[in-house]
C-alpha cells in the first residue's frame, strides 16, 4: 500500500493499486528503428488486471481502423499474452 499506489497530478496518493486496466506495449519494430518496404511484423505484449486477454487489435493509421492481431503465446489464463500482426 506504500509502493504500489495511484498518484494524482499534484503528487498526492489517491489509493493503492488493486487492479490494472488493460495495457500493452509494442516491442517490434523498435520506435527508433528503420523498416524496409514490404511486410512488417508488429509485435508486443498485452495484459489486464481484470481478466485474461481474449483479443488484441492493432491500428496502423492512428486509430482510424483496427485489425486483430494473432495471440502467439500466453503465460497463463490471467497473465500476459504475446501478439503479432503482419502489416
């Protein structure tokens, strides 16, 4: 309750972290990396503090459209998943 807390913009502790909203991170391609013309695999990890992850969607146009990525690895029913999307 001291280390894992939600802090507001003024630095005040709001409450302890009990659940984590759905989150994800893209690990490939790297944000500062170069890609060559042709197909590119966008990959990363997704997780949720509420339940297992059933699907992951990727947008390549700033959120205008979304496409389902393939879940290629799972750490368990309530843990992270690794995803890949061929773009």
